[in-house]
C-alpha cells in the first residue's frame, strides 16, 4: 500500500485527464464529477500523508520505463509542501473553473489538459531523480500550450507561440545540463547527493548556469519572463492555477531541487554561484515591480507582480542560510495563496462586471464586496502587511539575508515593499473610494466563483495569523529545512 | 495547538475591539456600529487598572505572541484606553452619518493596534500592532473625503509606508543581532558596542514619523485636523504615543542621544512658533502636539532618569490633548453664548495645565522630567513652556472664533467628556506622583516649584498680548512640505526589454539561408569525415 501511494496520487489527476478527453461537450455532469472527484481524492490522500510524513515516514516507488531509465517517485517533506499546495488549489480552481466556463465551448479539451497539467505538476513534486523531474517538467511545458491557446483567437495563439519559443529552447538547455552532469556522475537521485568532485569547477559553474536557465524560465526570471504577461490572455482559471501557482512554482521548485539536492548548499557556496543567483533574483524582484507599475490591465499587473514575487523564493534558496531557506519555502505557499486569490478576483471582475482595466475597478468595492474584500486581502498580503501571510516571508528572508552576510537583501525587500504598495494601493483606492461609472453592471451572485476565492483569501490570512503553529506553511517549511537541509 | 497560556485578560483586551470591529461589517449591525465604540477599550482599561499578572503567551499566533505589562506599559495602556473610551463616547453624534460604519470598523482596528503596541513583548506582535495603528489610521484621516482630507491622507500614506518599511528593516536587523524575537533582548543587543547605527537610524525614522519628530512630522499638521474631532483626539493623544513608546522600547539608553535632543528641541520650539501662523484651531493643536512630542523625544535622548519619566509626561499630555481636541467639537456644538464661554474656560484650564501652570497635572509632569535633566536642558524645558503658553493662548483665541455649526446631540453630555479627561489629567498625575518621581506631594508646593511653573506662563501671557494685536501671516499647514511643492504623481515609463526574437521573419529567412549554406558544407565528405571524429574527441575530452 505505501509503495502505491505516490502512484495513486498521480492517478487522481491522470485518470480524470485521460477520460475527460473523450467526453462529449454536453456531458457536463460526468466531466465535473470526474474532475471534482479526482481533486477531492487527491486532497484526501494528501491529508493522510501529511500526518504520516510529519511522523517521519517517506514513500518511494520506482517504475522501470526502459533499461537504465527509472521513473523514481518519492514523497518527502519538500515534495509534500508543493503537492499539498497544488492539490488544494486544484480543488478550489476546479470548482471555480466549472462555474467560470458554464456552457462555454471546448470544455473537454480544457479540463483534460488542465488535469494533465496538474498531473505533471504533481509529478514534478514527487520526482525523486533528475530524469523523472525532467520528464514531468517537459510534460508540463507541452500540456500548458493548449490552455494558453484555449480561446483560439489571434492573441491567444500569438501568446501560446511566444510561450513555446521561450519554453522549448530552455528545455533543450535543461536537457543539455542534465546530460552533461549525469555523464560524469551517473543518474542523480535527490535522496543521495551526487559526488561532483570529479567535475572541474568551471564546468560545474557552466552546468549550474544551464540548469538555472532551464528551470528558471518557468519561474520567469528576468530576462526569461516575457512569456508570462503575454500568457494572460488565457482564461482566468489558467492564469490563477497555472500562471500564479503551478508553472511558476514548478520553476522555483526546480531551482530549489537544483541548489539543494543536485549541487548541495556547500558546493553552491564553494563555486560562488549563490550570490549571482541571489542577485539575479533581486533584479527580477525589482524589475517585475517596476514593470507592474506601468500596466493598465489588471491581469498584466498581477502577472508582473508574480514575476517579482516568485523570485522571493529563489532569493531564499540562493541565500541558503537557515532563515532564508525557511522564508523561501514558506513563500512558495504564501505567494501561491495570495496570488491565486488575486487572479480569482480578476476573473470575477472580468466575468461579472466586464472589467479588465484598472480604471474599470472604480467603485466596484461596494457592488462586489466579497470579491473586493478578498482582492484587498490578497493585495495587502503581497505588500507584506501583517497579519496576512506575506510579512512572515519578508521577516524570514530579511533575517536570512543577514545570516548569509548579505545585508543588501534588506534594501531589496524594502524597495519591493514600497513598489508593491505603489502598484496595489491605487487599485484598492479605486475599488473602495472612487465613484463607479453609472452604466456599470456588476453583481457577484455566483457562489461557485466567490466561495473558492474566499477560501483562498482566508487561507492566506490564516497562514500569517497562525504562522507559528506547526501546521502552518511556515511550520512545515521549518520542518523541511530542519530535516533535510540544515543538519 | 495551544490557544494561550497565562492570564486571559490581555488576550481579551486585544481581541475584543477586533471582534467589535468585525461585527460592524455585519449588515444587521451597521446602524449600531458607532454605539459599540465606547465598549471597545473597556477590557484594556480594566487590565490597566488591575495591572499585569504575568506573561500571556499564544504560541501559535503570528510568530508566537507574548504579552505583559510593566509599570510604564500599564500607565500608557491605561491612558490610551481611557482616552479611546471617552473619544468613543464623543463619536456618538456620528451615528447615522455617511461612512460611519466604515469609520467604526477601522476605529476598532486602530484601537487594537494601539493597545497591542503597549502590551507586546515580542517584536512580531509589536510590528503587527504598530502596522495596524499606523496604517489603519489612514481611514480615520480620510473619513470625510473632502479635498483637504484626501490630500492629507495621500501625504500620510506615503510617509507612513516609508516609516513602516524603515521599521521592518530595523526590527529585522535587531532580531538578527539579538538572535531573539524578545524586545528586551533586542534593546540589549543594540546597546552592545559598536552601536548598530543603521538599525537604530531606521528605527528612529520609523518611530519618529509616528511621534511627529522633526523633520518627519510634515504629515501630522495635515492629518490630525483632517480627521473628525474624536479621531483627532485619539490621533494626537494616543496614537502618537505608539511612536514614542517604540523609541523607549528599542533604543538603548543614550543611543543617538544628542541627535534626539537636538531634533526634539527643534520640534518643541519650532512647531510651537509655526503653529502661531495657523488659522484652524485643530491645526494649532496639531503643532502643539509636535511641540510636546519634541519635549518627550528630547527627554528620551537625554536618557537616565528623564527617560524613565517620559511615560508619566505622556500620560498627562495624552489626556489633556484629547480634552482640547474634543473641546473644539464642543465649541462647534455650542448653541448659546453661555455654552461658548464654558467651553472656552474649560479649554483655558486644560491649556494652563499643558503649559505647566503650578499645581496642575502638567506642572507635575514637567517637574518629574526635569528631575532627571541637566541645567541646560532644564532651562530649555522651562523656555519651551513659554512657547507652549503662547501657542495655546493662540489656540484659545482661534477656538473662540469657531462658529457653531454642528448642533446635534446633548451639549451637556458632550461637554462632560473633555471635562472628565481634564479631571483625569489633573488627578492621575497627583496620584502617581510619588511612585514615579520618589518625591512627596509637598515637593510641588515649595516656592521653587511654584515659581518654576509660574514664570513661563506669565511671560507667555505678556507676549501674547502683543501677539494677538500683531497679525501674523496665515500659512497653510505642513511647513516643510510646502517647500517640496505639491507632489504630483507622474507616470513613469521604463523601456521594455528587447524581445527574445528580434524579428521573426527576418530571422527565419537568415536561418534558411544559413541552413542551405551549412547543408552544402556538411554533405561534402571531406569536411564531415574530419569534423565528426574531432567532435567526438572533443566531447570525450570535456567529459573525462
């Protein structure tokens, strides 16, 4: 049974995906039941495993795909952090998506690829070896494409093409990095760090850079971020789950794996590549915020904000001091909760009020109080206002920066806080203090859209309010760091 | 999960206002929102009267909440909750007016933050509480949404956010230096030589903004008058004390002493004199607040015994300044000349106390601080009483010019509120005098003390006779801000990064041409036959 668990978890997304592709557009009920059932089952399995892993258990399964090519699935604390985030948000997004699409066309294709993406994300999280990671990573690359192109208009197709033009070269780079490294070390498992002493430092530095390019593209590091704002033409559930959480987090998760499980903290420090990575993350944080300021479309502004915030995770991983690691890992969850809330809200504004631009938000606060309250919570959390989750990450990253003798990180955090305030507060002001245009028709009588939004916002609030408890993202991140990285 | 350990009252004192604030959001409660306000600070007031009974911890909340009271905390908590309770009563005529519900909700949030600042033992709780009191007071300032209020609120939020960031960074450096989240340990870590200059400077900026420290005070004369009267009372009486208390909590004794004393005295005199150019009585009071806060910051900088008595000074100022702001509202509501005269007399009595007239609470507060000061600063403190006397006489004359406009509610009830605060500002310093200064009450009856309090007021009276004739220019509030001119937000344009594919069509055609060329080269066996083995060798050389 225990060996089957990782496979079962994967199947909860793969089976709905496989069946959904063959369903007719009209079989709404079956399709919804399949997807919701899969998501519920997955959350259930994860709850069971959370208790087991907290008690010290870990699960491992290997499937031989070809001679010498083993698909290794493994559930450790870090994997579980990412899986439980993506699974619970998948459940929320599925509810949201069912309401969002209503009777719109091509739903089987959408939900099929959507579940496939979640399957790939789960696979990335559970991968126990570099090659398994790569396979799922590429599956994610490809299965995202139909979702970006979903609306099939010129803009969507252009954005989807742009996405591939970023993703495919970077995948190639990643493959080169893997092959180069594994040719001298043999297959790399995340459980036992590879012996890199046979490879000369210059090559190692180049390989590290290739790895960062390969996985960092998904985390939208500058200058490989251009695809993300363009991909905002996708339907709201895609922007919410994939572009705020799954895809970008897969990139960030990949960077964490590379730094901690492929190279190892000590080697990264020895090679002197940690500081350049932290600097790159900092540049991304600032650049993303500056660009967000200039956007006049809500989703675009949120996308640039994502670019900026995801690099907090990379910053934590690169600094590699105890608090920075914990802060970065916790931010993986915090940012996901807050950003999905914001994207859910952006989708509701679009669907229920026809509002996409920032000017359109004027006065919507009192017309759509639930949505707007959630939006405000998410935005304030992004700025780092307590007690919403964001401030916890900031404090931990700041202390972590000092622990790593990188006091400049504090200025990055400070500047980012102010920039976040500069691009989010005007939106809140518009929502609650400006007069609405008289002809705006806005209502939020769509419980299936609003309820997941409220749930995500509440989770973001509780993650900060109860940060010190063991079950919070921070508590779990501390557990991971203590167990795996800070012996 | 442990909800809490230790006495429950501190937890109740903090969560009760939050609960009431949340209740105001319920549609059924909207009509009663304002009615709840006087109830919000009652548990905290009870706690202050009872005193701390040990540390309360809530290990799962935030980053581990710890609360307790010592004597200074208890005094400020008592003053703050009493002022908030009275101001909550004074807010009652707002019931049913536009935006009253929103005002009530955020009133409760600011209150909870203000109380939390005085109770937090750990830096995370302190930061959360400070952020609440600092940023949520934006809603008190912007309340009536007039052009003036919006401008004040805009200036305020920019400065408050800067302060919040400075504070966060300073606290992070402190927590790292102390390897602890406990405030006491952070202060001790800061005290170790060499001083952590950057961190302390950041904290002085963060707290100084809130405490109206010159030159970070520019928001205050705009914001305090912009809020409705009860809001101004808590802003000027209680909320500024959060910044002052932050300085007391985190700065080691004597750190940045000279800087703080110079800035404090600059504020004490500069603001009092600048206030004479203001027409709006609330703006005059706001400048008086900056001036009084300057004195307290000066005492913090002086260190030693003077620093110890700052909470005692703050107690009197909070109650008295609250009373003065409420009296502006009472004057607006006065309907007969008898009522107007009574308001003015009451304001005059409280003003005399703030200026340190002998035997008043203010005289005791000043005498307490003077005890720990050197000769020079003692003289400065006495001279500042002249300035205070002047600005408050100017305030009285401006108050008399206030037109009755707001004739709702029962006037007798309204006037009883500042009267109660004035009484408290007189009685509590006497009750606590021996505990805080170690002197007998008879100390204040000595000729020295009496004359000490009397001469500045006498000089101020004489000077004001000249001043009221001699028309000073009337200037808009905000002094240094005027130098910056009206800040206009400008749209910023950044160049976008060059796209990854500069020109697809051109690139494709170039690629095609190159590919044909390459193909032509590759199909020649002479070339490939050499190149492939070389490539293999090269790969091997790299990999082995």
